[in-house]
């Protein structure tokens, strides 16, 4: 994200804790009330990068996706009821060991 401010050098653009830009304002002088954002006018321009737009789209897709994959659950139930579901015990053991080592040593050490 780029923020381009075309305001005079004596103005400040602040960013609130949520990451939103607030309108630029002149530095308040002692004893003077702070002017409202509407009285100042905005001269800031924000550009969102292509990567940020892609991340927004991905986040929205995740929010809209169902939490449960019904088709997968149905297939697993069917194979369990038919007695055809098999667990790869070696793969499960490998995954357990990997997760334990990652939690103990950290993800970047493996």
C-alpha cells in the first residue's frame, strides 16, 4: 500500500491502530482547538497493490467457503460403513513426529 500526501510540509497524516489513514491535519498550536476533518479537506491518495488486492480476494473466498466439505465427509462415511477405509499408520506416525519436532524445535529448524 502506498500513501502519497500532496499536502503542505506542515501537515501530518496519521494512521490509526486499525491501519486506516486519517485525514491530514496541521500541527495544532498551543491553545488552539483542533480543526475538524471536514474543515481541512483531504489531499491524501492511497493505492492498494495488486498483491494486496489478491490477498483480499483470497480472504473473501475463504470467508465464503463452507467450513465443512460435505462431499468429502459423505465419501469418508461411505467408505467407513463399507469397511473400505484404511488408515496409513506410517503416514500418521510421520506426521505426529514432524508436528512434535516442529513444536519442540520450531518450524524453521527442520
